[in-house]
C-alpha cells in the first residue's frame, strides 16, 4: 500500500511536468526512496534538507520547471522554509513532499512527529494532507506549476510493504524527454484584456508627468533577453542595467547605457524625472531611496511585487510586448558624460575577475556585497555572460546550494560570494559527486567578516570578525584550492571543481 501510494503521488507530479526530484533519504520517506531509485527520473540525493531545498530552487529557476524535494518527518521539514521563502519572492516553483507519521500520532510528541501542515503558510499556493490507505485524492488540475505546493504524505509501518510491481511504471517517463531551452525567446502569454484600460490610463498619466524617465533594468529570465532588448531600442531612453537583467553588457544597447556614476550625475543635475522598472526588485541602492523620493514609478515584472512602500503593484511584463504603443519613445536619448573612478580594494578584485573569467560563463553573484560591486565595477565588454542570483528574499544563506542547482552543463560556472555566505552553506558540496559533468568554480572573497556594515555601524560586533581561511573546507570536499592575495592569472589553470579564495585584509 505504501509503495503504491508513493508511486501515485510521483506519477501525478510527473504528468504535470515535474522531471527532477531531490530527496534526503531517511526512514519515514522510504517508500519514495524505493520508487525513485528504480525509476529513470533525474534524482539528486542529499543529507542536508536546507541545502537540498536551495539546490532545487536553483534548478527550478534554471529550467523554468517545478522541482520536487522530499523529506522525512519532524524537524527535517522545518529546514525547507528558507528556500521556500526565497522561491516565493523569486518565482521559482518547488514541490514540497514531506513524509509523516499517521494522523493519529499528531499532537502526541512521538519521535519525529510534529505538526507539518500549515508550516509554509502564504509561501505556497496549495497544500494536501494525504494518508496511505484512505481515499484522499491528489488533484493537481488547478495547479499551473508556477507556484510552490506542499504534499504531506502519511505512511504507517511497515514502510516498505509491497513488491516492486509499481517500479516499472516510472520507467515510461524518461528524464531525457525534455530539455530546458535557455537560449530561446519565451512565448509571451498576453494578459487579460481587462487590465488594459487601467494600465493604459496609468501609463499615460506617467508619461504626462515624466518627460525624461530612466529605465532601471533588473532581474529577467534569459529567455526574455532578445524581446526586452528590442523594446528598449525602440523606446530610446537611458537605461541603467543590472547584471541579472542579462543585458548590462549588451552591445546593441551601449548608446543607451548609464554607468552608476552617470546615473548619479543625471540625478544631481535634475536630468531624470521618473523611473520605469523592468524586471524583479532591483539591487540598486537608488531603488530603496525611492521610498523617500517623489519620482513617479512605473513597474513591469513577472511578479506583482512593487518593492516600494505605498506604491502600486507591478504590471505584467507582457504589456511591454503586447501594447508597445502605450510607451512614448524619446526623440533624442539623454547624453551624460562622467569619468569612471578607479576601483580599489575589493572592488578592484571584482573588476579583475570580470576581466579574467572566460566568455560565455555562467556567473552566480552572491549577496550582499558581490552583486552590488559587480554591477558597479565589472567590465562592460559583451562577454556573453549568463547571470544568476538569489534576489527574492536577498539572504546570504543557501547561496552555494542554489548556485550548484543552477549550474549549466555546457559552460563554466562561477560563484562569487563573501566569506560569511560561504560559512553559512558548508554542507552544500555534498552534491558535487552527482554533478561531475559540470565545470564548477566557487570564488570566496574573504574579507574576514561582514564588511558591508563597516561604514554603517560603529559597533564592531556587526562585523562578525574572524581569522578563518577556506583551505580545510576545500580539502574536506576534495575541491582544488587556490588562495590569491594579489592579482595573478594562475587561478585560471585550477581544474574543476575548485575553490578560489581571495583574501582581502581588513585595512583595505
């Protein structure tokens, strides 16, 4: 009964397009382990549920498909919450399958028995509490796969209770029957026409108020790169593009691009009177400052989050392409001259990395300083980089795991993150033995503490100062290791998988 129950759940998920499963094998989820180990599904195995969930989040963002994570019962379920929150705010899709004891154990404090339903609150769109041997149905007909869901599956003992008759059915779902099309334009599903009158009115009011708006281009899926690029060329207005927009180094948009210095020069000289945001919530500090500024703002995104207090929700991104006549192109683009300052200290290392990392690499930028410094200081040569990051909840946890989940099989993958972020995710390399075909480089910028707070707070406790290095971490996981204290090209010859540590003394 348990194996049949587990198979039915997995079978329905596969029929909805779930092709990748991540599982932390244990006692209560044994039926899922048994069924999946005899299937042809893509399955990754973990011991750390938090790392597993962040890995699944990274893979879901990479492929644009839901990814399932399967835990045992008890506190293992709690470990999923940080990644579920990140997924909610960054529009990936997780299927949370939590094994549980039968319902008559609930509230008894029996071993590994907690109240698992309701744990993910608003961060999921639907939840089922199912029990083997009962007639509850897993009805997925109303799930469009764009949001995370929770399936709590209750099993009684004996956990492995049947023959392998059900294993053969998963064989019919071949893991290679799909391939994520990362380099093709996404098919735009035009929004409901009912939104047009409201949006038209708001957009017209915006352009009546703002005659010299600037475009802030933030996180976008790679599949929309060409569509957004064409739209911006037609709009002919100044653009500040963040790396996650995939268009920061676009050669076609070069004449429209503002550097961070040019952007602030335009602000200081009152050359900008409005902001059009295209993409997710921006990293750019100016976006936070907008809470206290009176600029009119017009936002378009794949999600409705405004990212600003007392501002209207973002419009669907599809409006840009379905009704371009709403937008007023500029006859002449804003022209600003600004001298670029020379980067120093950690910023200089970021600039140097952007010069040395090979073309067509996938780069995952860590919170908090690396992503900001890359946006400000990285070269603007069009090196065909593909960018990723965790900018939903903007946390520093789970970054290595998310990076590994988002790695691409056919090109080099580089993660750039800070030392405290790396310390947060020390179990993440467990999955590397299952990613041997990938080229993986983890670059840790070790400034021996949380230096993002150095100029913000006087209390030294904010810095979490330490004297650690990452050589033993690399050795533990059999990562090739290189420590850099000065600029040298030698790190380029370090074979994958590798950990490159850049040590920056506190005085810099």
